[in-house]
């Protein structure tokens, strides 16, 4: 695994580049870059992919890795982080950055995202439909809301095969919101699968207090199946 620098329209974004093979873009969760994310990039690369994992919060400059255990337990600490990143990663900024991320990758691309990254994965798939052929979102939040820029409103632009791994306990992606998303996908004839995991929001990374090993392993299986079909 090597650390590289990607020049975006707004500066230099540190990123990790690991593996060889078809191109995969891994979008981190809202906790930020940390060892557990590096483990996930490495695990994905072992499936035979070149994985690019940018630090989506690079506009903050250097920051110490957050401890999810502490963040989940301490509302004050958690709110301080959310306040710090507010406005740092709006959809327009992310899409501008993604042009630079995709320029680093060759050929068709599969994207997977977690939590916030899951929402961004769907936005990227809708915006860069000429490059992104597979998009996965695990325990995503706020993907089907009343907001005018809600990802479900972009369904008609998605050409990729999509997999959604929803958490059974997730106030940011309720059963009603799941229905709203699937209705939009059905109307747009998106090729997708949505599964609800018996787990809490944030279950995939190994360092969260809600990590579920069995559900996380199934996530790797479903991601492998999605990418294996679309990218090989």
C-alpha cells in the first residue's frame, strides 16, 4: 500500500493506492481516515482490484485519527467533529474532487462507500455514469430524504449496477426511506439489490462499537459478487 497525493481543483488530497487489477474507489465513512479504513482498502485489493481510497476530508489539513469508540459514546466529542467537517464535503465539492479521483483510475470503475460514503457513492454513480459501472452503499444515511439534492432524485441518471446494504437500526435510513429509494430506482429501471442487515448503522468497520463480524463478512461477499460481475 502506498500513500499518494492527488491534485484536485481545490488542493492536494492524500490517498492510499493498493493492489492491481480492475479499478475500485473506496469512500470512507464520516469518522474519517484511520487504520480500520486502511484495513478495508487492503482487504478489497486482495480480491484482485486496484483500490484508491482518498481522504475525503483533506480540506481540513492534517488531523488526528478519530476513535469511533469514543465518538459513539460521547455526544459532545461527536458533535464537535460534525461541526468541524460541516461544509467541508458538500456534494458539489465531492463531485469536483471525484473528477480528479477518476482521472487516477483506468477503465470502468466500481465504487463502494460506507455511511456518508455510501450516499456519495450513489451521487458519483449518477454523475459519472460513463465511468462507474458498479456502486455499493453500506449502512448509508440520508439517501432518500425531502432534500432537493437527495440521491434518490438522481436515480434516472444511474447506469451502474447498485447494491444497498441497509442497517436494521438506522434513523438515517428508515424503512420509509428505503421504500422511497426503491420506488425511485424501480421507476428509473436501475439494476439494484437492497438488503437489510440485522445490524446497527456503522457495522462494517472493525473499530466501531457496533461492528458486527458476521454482517461485515457478508458485506465482503456481496461486494465481491457485485464487483466481480460488473468489472471482470
